[in-house]
C-alpha cells in the first residue's frame, strides 16, 4: 500500500508539472471552421451605426451554430477597411448560410442621429457551403445599406455572402496565428484576406518553397510540420518529429531540398528531406534554439540558441556543428546582408544589435537599439536594416555601418515579425496586440494596407519575398 501511495503521488506531481509548464494545450475542437470577413462600408452606408449581437451558421437540417464575434460595432469608424467579424467551429455538413441579429441602429440625418426600429430575431444571409472536419470556409460579406433601411425608420441588417476569389499563387502571403491554430492567407496586391487554413496546434513559423509552391508550417504544440500546397491552400502531408521537440522558426535551403527546424524543447535541430519528408539528421545544439537562418549556398546554417546565449554554426553538407559564437543574452533571430559577409543578430535580453563577420565569425560592431527587439529584416537591395520591438510602435531603420537610426516610422502597438515584398517594395508588419498585419511602403513610409489576422499572430511570409 505504501508503494502504491507513493506511485499515486508521483503521478499527481508529474501531472501538475505538465499543467503548469504551459506546454500542453487543450485539444483542438472537432469540426470545421467558418470565418466571416466583411467588406468596407460603401459611401452611403457611412450614415448608419449599428451593433450585431449574434451571428449563427444555419445548417440544412435547421440547426444553428453560433460564431464568436470579433467585431460587433458597424460604423464609418470601424468599417473603413475589410474586417474580421465572426469565426467559429461548426460540425461537418451542408449549410444554407449565416444569419445576423442586431440590437440597435442609428441613422445620421441633417439634424443628427435618430434611432431606428430594429427587426427582431435573426435575418438570414443565404449562401450554400459545406463544412468539413479540419477545414476552413472563408466567407466575404457585403452590407447592403439600401435594403437594410425600410420606410425610413426601421432597420433589418441585410448582408450578401460569397466566397472570395483566389489570386494566383505568386500574389499570396501567409500569417501564422499561434493561438488560433491557423494561417491567414492574403492577396498582397489588394490587401484582402482570401482564405484561412486550419493547422495543427501552435503554428510557430513558416518556410516557403517559391518553386514547388509549398509552405512548411512548424507546429510547436504538436511536434510536427504541416506541408501545405500553396496553389490549393490545402495540407497535403504532415511530418512527425520527436515528442517534446517544440519546433520553432524553420528555414529552407534556396533549392528547396532541405528544411531545418529549431527544436526548442529538445535542444536539437532536425534536417529534413523535403522530397521524402524524412528526417535525415538530428543535431544537438545549445539550449533553447529559437530560429534558423540558412545562407544562399545552402551549405551553412545559423542556429540562434536563446537560452544559452550562443549561435551554433552547422555545416549542412557534413551535417555537423562546426563552430559556436557566444553572444549577448538571448540571441533571438538573425539576418544576412546582400553579400552575406555580415550577420545581424537581435537579442531577447540585451539592448544591442550585433554585427558579426561571417568569414571569421568575429564581432565587428555592437549597435545600441534598446530593449525589446523582436523582429529584424535586411533589405535585399539596399542592405538597410529594419528593426521592430514587441511593445513599441516604432520601427527603426539603420544604414549599414551607422549606429543610430536614420529613419523611424510607426507601425501600431508592436511587431512580432516582418517581411519585405521584393515586387511591391512594401514592408509587412505583424502586430499581435491589435491582431492586424500592416504593409508600409518603404519609399515614403506610407501605410498601404491593413487587415485583421488571428489570435497571437507570430509570423509572416510572402511569395516573392526578398
């Protein structure tokens, strides 16, 4: 009995350790996802202000399934751009559309706003679609102002629905949303969200094969990598890693043959053949690998070990660690310049940006940038350095060799990741606090697009990225 009691205590202790560690997350809900984005208001609709209290998906058998509201107030101030309005998991099956319930409405006239009589109950927006397990259905809604105002004093919220047109693969961009377990797919030309792809638990980074049109999405909370066909926006394979790996930000060789994941949970990196989806090698590095950077030759990888304050240098041909660099506290991510003779490194717990020579792996310069650096991007043509912080609205721009920023622009509440579009010369900024992605024109620092993304947005990558 005493031995049994000790065994039970050990089980309870281990269970509590797993629970408090934060490594385990609740299982993903069964069913498919329905996501509703609504187009900006038309000019005439800017006169009205109303609130939506409920949105439900109506199944063909008459059952209704509520969606979670992301936006309830509809007005000129909130509907100046495409907005995420509602999202939820529904059982598989055939659906006849959505339905909306409003609870107040005000119409602006010559003498100010006047209250409208709001229709009771749900107002259907017919549109047939199929919900499938582990798949998302994205619907575009358009508010119909003229049809919603009746007799000048009553209000019935009328929306029309449709599926968005899918752009060619070359125009797509992807945002990985860690907490909502999905990818936001957008058209980088129009700045419109065109799809949402459900993933496994905890997408923590994406590597993109521009030739084969594949996206490799690392799943930190499932110890796996989802392989997505970019042309169809569908998951075509899953690569299973070892239990407890917790893979983080990956990298892909330029020829697309090797994928390297930073396995933060096991202090290793995995080298994966992307044709066979087989792990070719598992290499031990220092503690807490967070990110991988591969040079253009595909022969050298830099692994940023955040918990041990080092960078591991890996020869991808020999598949072995050949050198190690000691850095300031918490090396987080890195970028190479155009000639690849300089490596720029930001740190989680240091105020300095490091500049390291890649030929001798020696420190060349320390630039004081302040605490909280979280994202870094080097322009592939100008070598300008863009640095964002987790809790700072300012993005600083540095010229190579200088130790103070020559430009600063504001990007929202904070930036978790950045990408540069080589075709449009736009800088894309992920802001997890406001759940948005913004694109800023590099010449002139003018914001050219903004749209809503998912929960705890973490990563952005583009077709045609520099």
